[in-house]
């Protein structure tokens, strides 16, 4: 149910603002829907969002950055 997931993720970002996890999950959802170029954009956003996060959040975002980097290769 990728369409429902996409809608929920877009609503989350609208209400709470984007973060590395939501960008990664948007990327995986878009890729599952066959929208690979849009997915690549979302995976690229993960690193950008993580670098702008507060210092105390950076270490917890490393996992999302690594996952997104691997997802961009596939």
C-alpha cells in the first residue's frame, strides 16, 4: 500500500517538518512505486537534513545517512 504510505509521510512532513528518517522512508516508498528519480532526490535529502540537525541529533541520524547512501547505490 505504497500510495497510503506516501500520503502518510507527506502529511507527517507537512505537520512536523522534514527529517532524515522521513526523507529516507519517502525515498523507499517512491522507489517501491517505480518513481526512481524522485526516490534518488529524497535519498540525497537525507544527508542534507542530517547535516542541518542539532548537534545532539547528528549521531542518531548517522544510521539514516548510511541507509540512504546504500539505497542510492541500488
